[in-house]
C-alpha cells in the first residue's frame, strides 16, 4: 500500500471521488496512516464508505457540499463541515484553493494503448479538481469502465498508483414504494414528449423515470445515469432527438446503480462531462426544453424549499438543485420540486421552514408536487401560492395550514 507520509504533511488537504468512484482502498489507507501524518482536511461528496463514520480519526476534518450517504452520520455527531454552495461553484472553489486540494485520490480505468486512464463513471467534480491538484494518487481498477466525454489522464501524472480488481459498489437506495409512485405519476403528467429532463437521485428519482416509460423522445442532461434511466434508453424513450445541444446523447457526470449498469456503460449513448459543463449556467441556458425535477425535505407556504437539513442533521445538499431549477424556470420549460406530504407524522408543507435553511428560492419554483397533486406556482401571488400548496398537503394538516395562511 502507498505510504501517504511521502505526499502529505500536517495541515494539508485531500479530496477524493464519490459514490461508486470513491477509491476506497486509498481512503481507508489514508485513515489508517493518519496518526503518522497529523491533522489534515479532507473533501468528498456522496460516500457509501462506512469507514468514514466508524473510524474517522479525530485529527481528520471532513468537508463536503452536503450530508450525503455515510456523511450524514458525521453530521449527526458534529464531525462534518458543510460548505453551502451550488454544485456549479465547485470547480471555481478548487481553482481558488478554497477546498482541500494538495492531494487528490482517484479511481480510474486501466490505461489505454497510449498509457492514458479514464475517470470512468466518476467524472463530475473530480475532472475539474485534477487541474488544480499538484499530487494525484490513483487506484487503477480493472473493473472501472473507460468512458467518453472527458480527457483521460496520462499515467505519468500520477505520483503513485495501486492496482485492484474489485466490483464497483452498487447503489444502496431502496426501491420506490407506493407513495413514490403516486408522486411520480403527477410529475410525469408535467413532462411533455421531447423535453430534456434533469432529476435528482434516490427512490423517488427512480419512480419518476419509471413513470416516464410511455413518453417519447425524451432527452437527459442530468447529474447521473441510473438503472432506471438505462431502461428508458433500452426502451427507446430516451432518444435525445430534440435536445438543443448534444442531441442523441445522455449527458451526465457520474453513474449510480447496479453492476449491470456499470458493465453496460461503454455501449450506452452517454457522455460523462465535468461539473464545469453539466452544471454550467451558460450550457443550461441553451436547453430551452429543460424540465428540472428535484426533491425536498420541506416547503413553506410561499414556495421556499429546504432540501439540506432534517432534525438538525445534514441529510442533503444544495447540490445541483438551484443550478437546474433556475435554468429551467428562466430559460427552460419548468422547474418542479417534489416531496412526500408528511414525514414522521408531521407535514412537510408548513408555514415556515423548520430548519431555517432555504435551499431554493421561491422565485425559482414553478410547481410543487406531493402524492396529493401538483401546485402550480408560476405567476401566483404569495396568498395564492399558499392556498395552492395547502391543497396538496396531507389532508389532516390542511385545516391548520389554511389558518396559517391568514398570518402571511
């Protein structure tokens, strides 16, 4: 295993890739060797690595753009420092060295005939961070597929490498349930044939994709490709025929799914682009057909969205929600926010956000959807917004919400 004391000193910063592209052997070795290195700052996004929650040394501080996956546990115990930012801002933050970037840990595909390695299914912010990081350490995984869309990295760029042959971690998200499917049915009615879709992750995202199975010629410009999106490609739904840019291609930054998805990536019409492209305001402004579909923890009666904090714990992120909702609302078709009408016996539609944290401004929200219907908010006054939102709340909370409307 690599000796990280050769590359890191006290106070240095390290970033690594996320989700299935997380270089776990390198991350776990870094945790084990920390006693010989000293205090360091680290950065990652969505992590499925339980070692971060179980064995993170006290002298390692974790920075992220949100509390996704195992990082929720770090938030719960007060060990996560969240940088509230749009996903589109991450490339600039690395360029300005505002995020840890002395050393970068990457998982890559085996080198091609020219000795160049692909970032595979984990392009997103990694591709942007690479250019601002002096030392790169790579896990070359025989099971990481090479992908198209982003410049590969020459072997000589890596200060050190290890070779592995391990399966990529599969997405642990639970399957959609009946409530997810009712919400998804309302959302599908808001998407027209030929639209270009962006949507969030998780079981509700999978349900939405299932609900779009009878649509025609949908395009996708979004954060990730999943199994449900792969099935739309197979069915001939996700043709991208009418996309204003990169027609015929599914544009993403990463892949989150099953072993089958990872195996089939090279044969799918996907392009893996860096965050500086997928979330760029200039790029998104070209997608006049864009419909954004994002998810929330809570929504207040004016349409403000909270998608980051629940019960004082970071469970989400600003992520790309604002990047896409603003583009969809201003230069695209429409922005949609979806959520269950209640959580743990409490209404998620409320007079004011419990967390006090506004992720997406009310001015960027066109439609809010729950399992009880869709509230169209574009062009509505505060009072009318509140009345419409109350009608899609859980029935047992509507009377109280109607009383709260009079106080707005």
